[in-house]
């Protein structure tokens, strides 16, 4: 019917239409053969299609295992409704959304798989349930527990350990025993890190505690509604930990205090930084173009101090992106964590706390810097400036650690501390230093200064 209509209506162009229909039919057959995977030559992909294929990266898959220590010393965190339970519940829910597979365990002298879901796991958080799960709850070895958990991390998955992280030492000299435990942990982590690199994120939290606390002499001391610290340690490939931190707001967990990240990387690239030419300075100077560009100022020259009795001490500000550094705000804003050559570091403040930033400087740092460092010198030759953010044990670890917990029932200070924590963290720090030759500085930045 189609052919007849064409013939009657377009008789003068019959040859043209027959040729057209035949061409369309051949094209359709050729297309069908290609879709069906015949041996016909494949059409070359267009540039946009090829680009889309390149841009579509395969989705990463993540496995996570969470270990909750159920030794007798942990009973006090799960008696009644506590911050501990709320924080762990929220963390497990968020990790469960992030991970492709999530396995739950209790752990003491052995790891004990938990076969039910997260909500039931939280419902079961009571001292009686801890006791029923088995294992040696009275004499768990923290070094052995960490070895098991770190071994999982070295195999490529994210391992999470929830514990009070209290060393168990009995008799003898406390310092000697803690040093011995420190060396044991150093050995454990050096072996595991040598097999396969992984990062460690240490999170400090606090919660109500009602139960028996066991001091360094293993003597039970009754505590009631006492706020005590505990910790979540996450170990795994750094890419996975970074992904997890983007998905889980650990800082929003009930009772969150602070954190510390131990990395496999050596000193990182310097973050964005620039001298502020018109903000917080006691002098006037020009941009040294040999050390600067349209995007930043990293060299100044022809420095002239103010007149009319102004201070003769040279002072100027450097804006820098500290938000990109894997460390807590309290760490990056502590003057004691910086090594400064040629100048004195006077202050570190968030950009939002600066009363007024000159419009020219504002346009230079908009969206690129998070803090302002103010430096000064009384030297008249105006040396170059070098600033390094040193990697060292955070002050909170030192302040939280104790070597005597025998007076914890009466001492408010001891109630907020963890016996032996400093030795524990330093042992692991030294393993990272030895294996990766790092922990020197997060970054080093330099500013050229010419009189």
C-alpha cells in the first residue's frame, strides 16, 4: 500500500523514492546487527559519549567492622540511658549508610560476632548483656585488642574500636610498666603498618558512668553518675577514612570532645596563603613580584615603618587556609604548635573574627583562606619569614592522660582523665614516624621580606 501510494502520487520521482526506502531499510538492518553484537564494524563513539565514559568513575565499595569492648570496665557506660549509647547508636546508623557491608562485634579476650541489626545491638547495651556475650571480661589486654582491630584495617577495610582505652598494669613501677606497654603497641602498629598502610583517627568523647572503675592496682572503685571519657578509634585506608568523615559528622555525636588524625603521608603541600598588604600591619610595603602573582603575595619589599611616633616593630598578617589541615581547630590555632623563624607569632584568629579586612585584601582571599596569622619582629634588617605547623602530640592527649588513678572517687581531675593514654598514643605515633618517616610538620610556608 505504501509503494502504490507513492507510485500514484509521485510517479515522476519513483526512482528517487525507491532508492530512499531501500537505503533506510539497509541502515536499519545495519543498526540492528550492531545492537545484537554481530561481527559488523562498531561505530566510533562521538567525543561527548567518550568524555562521559571517562568521567564516570566506578563507585568505591567500603566494608566496615565495629568492635565494642565489653570488658567489666565498660559496664558503667551502658547502665541506663547514657550519652555513650546515644553516640554509638548515631555513629552506627551513619556508618551503616556509608558502608556497603557492616559487621558488629563485641571484643575482650576474643572477638565475638553480633548477628542482629544495629537497633537491637543498641537495645542490648546493658551490663547483663555484656556478661552474656562471653569472653574473658576481667582481664582483656588492650594491646591484643588493638592488634586484632589493626589487622583488619591493614587488609583494606575500616575497623572501628570503641573502648575506654585504659592500660592494665599491676605491681612494680608504674612508669616502667607503661613504657613497656608503649613499646608493645609500637611493635604491633609497626608490623601492621608495614604490611599495608592505613590511617588512624582517634576521637575523644565523654558520657555518664555508673559502675565499678578498676584502678591501676585492679581495685574496684564505685562511681555514680560520673562524667568519664571514652574513645572511638577508626583505622583504615586514608581514602576510605576521608570519605567516611565526609558522610559522618563525628563532631555532632553526643558527648564529642575532640579528635586526632595520624596519617601515612609525609609533609603535605602548603595550603593557600598570602600576605595581607593593607590589613593588620604597622608598615607600608610593596609587593615583590618575584614571589607573587595575581592570586597571592608571598614576597614584600621596600618596607617603610609608620611615622609620627608609631611602633618601630614590624608587624604584618598572613592569611592562610587552615581548614584544609587534618587537625582540630584547637590544634591549628594553638601558638605552641608552630615553629616560626625570623619573627614572633603573635596571634592566630579566624577570618570571621577580624574586625575589618581591606577590600583589596578581601578580594584576594575570598573563599580561599580560613585564618589570619599575625607576626612581628623588632629586628631592623627584616629577615625572611618561615612558618611550620609542627606535628606533635596534641595538648588534649597530655592533659587527659594520668599515671595515678587511685584517688578517682574523690578527684575531679582524675575523673576526667584516662590512665596511661599518653603512652598509648605516643607508642602509635612512633610507629607512624618510623614506617613513614613523617610527623615533622603539616606544612611549611615562606614569605620573602626585603627592606
